């Protein structure tokens, strides 16, 4: 089976991870990457970085109070209590962001939105990357020096190396010298980091949050899955 490899100007259906999304209540500087499609109960969701979905305007570190966020503009709904998310180029609805605490993980900069009106590919989970995500490493399995890769809309496919990981599963990832590309650029937020092991399936490790100088910051995907009570397709 051929590997789907969409450009940023393609109409994308079935939708899959590694493509561009944008909350219509924000300007285009807020674009991000759809990490992957996940399941929660009987519903399907898109997983990405929290700050791609909603904006924080609170004081201090009260990140868990959704009243401190914007992005829940009811005037942009399609008869539902939420915000339309769209692939930024096509302007095609892909889902709704609802003001539900169980949909957000501020500690790990992660959030999900309800997937609506879209099909998804059962054989490939991330644009231009062969195979499905078959496994997610636990935070205790994240090891310094591990080679990883991601598909983000800012940098496309980039290769990195885990430089450090703390007790909470927060990772610092630096560029693999053999790759020679930056590991983070605008729009990459929400991308999924996977092992770079040349297998025909994917092992996911983390969610891309931001760039810090020449490095990238990512959070343990296993912790995000536990917090949001989501599962692989």
C-alpha cells in the first residue's frame, strides 16, 4: 500500500496526523499540526497541542481554569457549543473544540477536539510516514540518546535525539547531526514524535509543544493518553 503524502495545499480526506489545523477564531499565526486521530469512548477526536486549540489569558499558573482561556467563541459554532477547527488552507470543517475539562491536559500542553464530518485512514496515522502507530512508550521507557522523528507543518519530517527527560516525562530534543535540519518551527506544535527505527510501523513517544533555542520541547504521550483517557484507533 502506498504511503499518503499530502502537501499543505491539498484537500485532505481521509484526514490523518501531520496536517495543518487552525482555530477559526484565531489569526493564521496560531496554526498548528494535528498530531493524530484518537478514540475516547465511542467518539473520535483530533489530538494536538493545547495552545493550538485555545489561548491562555490568566494570571500566574492557574492553567487548569478554563475560564482563563479564550477560543470558545459561540458565534463561530455550527449549532453546537464549540469552535470550528479547519485545515487552514482549505477552510473545511474538521471538528469542534468544546469547553470540557476532560478534553484538556494543561500540564502537558495537550488537548483534543471532536472529529466531525471526516473520515480517517485506518492504515496510516501520520502524513508521509509509513504505517500505523502500534505502540506508545511509557514515560519510564524514554531514554536519553534515543533517536526520534516527527512530521510537523513547519519543518516537515525532522529527525532528533532525546537530550534529556525529567521525572514527569518532559523531553528536550535536539537535532540529529545526520539530519541537519531544525527540530522546531512555527506550526509544528501538536506533532507526534516517534522512534526513528526504520520499522514499518510507528512507536510514538511524545507530543511536540514548542521550540527552545535550537531544541524542541515535547511531553510524554503515554501520560497524555492516561490523563485524557484516550486510546489508539
